[in-house]
């Protein structure tokens, strides 16, 4: 298992992690197979989405904050129930196909670490599996 | 990696792709393992749900359109921010167990390509991994 | 493929299944790799979230019931459209990294079976893949 360290800057933020994941794939012993990404935090998740116009990230964060507002009459005493709920909607794991040590992503796709209770120091865990 | 071509007909649509994925599994060199499905688009996703009553698909599309309306005061200039957000809620990847070259699905489960900005020509990417 | 039997007690419930999955990992022939979890039901899903304060589960269930209410003017005649929709938001599959036959989870993470139309007798399907 390999780890990528991530520093987030806002409470709710989508951090593009495509570059560091691509770099790991490039030096992995697995030439063809699958890359499993795992977020070991309960107030963050993972997604894949548009890597071009940053307005998409902004709209996604606004939509998530509207659906799951930070103050929603929650009972959890730490006051970050919305962060836990957002994380479960994004999900904690992703599987990406690997060919010739390349991440197989669509033209407009980037991989995002979905911070929902930052800013914090976070980790992404990565494992390559032979196909 | 194998590819399945998909033609979608509506802006928001759930296309049953169980048949073509099952056919690929039947002729895969991997007898037992996992089938990884990946959607290489940023305005479409994947899910598994009811394969019997088509009313479920209709209700799911209505619920997603209500939660993430097409016009929601978004900033992304292409006007399809709702499509990007819906895709991240469904998610881009699925893992299905394979036994004796058969997709292990529950009785009522079908695999769906979740179009959120059609109609378009789309692809599904598939990789089989030995268990 | 291995199966874990689950008895749910409420209509909407998050059942902690970390213990039985960990036990399977401990006796799996796969020492290092990935554990794929699959929910074979169309009115239940899987997630990973906080394993400490039970208030998080309560808040998550309340938020899902608010976003996708049981009575929402649905057309599906069985009256459980909300259960199908909730399941697709959680998702049917998860991938967890395995090292030395241990589930690699973050400190505060537990694995949850997300019942959305209980109480019922359910199954979780599990497959280990060599890394």
C-alpha cells in the first residue's frame, strides 16, 4: 500500500489528486490491472469529475452544502454531521483501470479528494492489483 | 480493457447494460475474480438497481432531478453543472464479483449506465481481475 | 465468494459489519490485496463512516430520510422507491485494501450495511483479490 499526503485549505474543498496518483501508477510494478484508491477518513471522500472549468467544483460544493447544510439540527456533538454525510454520498473507494502503467481516465476526468471538514492533513491510500 | 458502446436517448436516463457486461464476463479469461466497471465521462455515472419494474427508474430520475435541478443558479458556463453533480452522487466505478465467468448479481439487480447530459454516444470501460 | 448473513431490525438502519468482514479477512488465503464487498439487494447499500459516536448514524439516517422521503409521490407500486434511491446514493460495492490479512481502515472508520427497506434477512458478498 502506498500513501499520498494531502493538505486541505477549506472546510469543504475538492482537491485534484490526479497528478500524484498518476505518478504512483507510472512507477508501480503492476503494468496492467486496477488501481484502488481509499480514503481513510470519515469526513472526506473521493470522486472523479471535470478537470477543466473550476466552476464545476464550485457548483458541486454549493450543491452539496445546500443538500446537506452544515447546520441541520444534528445530534452529533462534534458539530460535523454534515461532513460525515457528505463523505458517504461521495464514497470512500474508487477503482481505476491501469494499462501500461497509465491511469485510464476519460479526457475530461480528474480525481478529487473531497474534503468535508477541513482544513486538515489527510491521507489517500493506494493499492495496485494485477489484471 | 474492453469497451462497450452506449447510445443514450434522453438528457437524464438509466440505460440497462447488464446484458453486454454479462456477455463480456462469459468470454473473459478470468474465471473467478472481480469485474471492474468504469465510466470515463464526467456527466454520467454507474449504479446497480431494480431490473424489474421500470417505475423505479422513473422515480429515481425524478428524485435526482428534484434534488439537483437542471437550473440551480450554477456558475459553470456550459449549463450542465447538475449533470456533473449527479454523476458524482452515482459514482464512476463499480466492482462486481465473478464466479465461473458469471456476474454475481442479486435476483433483482441490473447494472445501469446513468446518463445525466444526453443524448450522447458513450463508453463503458471494463476490466476483469483474477481472484 | 463468501457470504455474511445480516438481520436488520428497522426500515432504515446502518448495521456495523466491520467485525464479520475483519474475521473473513483474517482467515483469507489472500495476505495482501483488496477486499471487494458487494450488496446483492436493490433496497440496501454499503458505506464506510464513523464507528464511535452513534449520533452520526442517527443524523445520517435523518438526513437521508429528509432528502429522499418515504412518501414522495412515487409511481413504483411497491411503495419503496425511496429505498431504491437511497441504495443508489450509498452504492452497492466497496473496495478495501488488505495488508497481512488485515482490513486497512482509518482509525474512526467502520463498515456499514445500509438497510433502506427493512426489517429483512440480508446478505453481504465478499471476495478477496491478490495484490
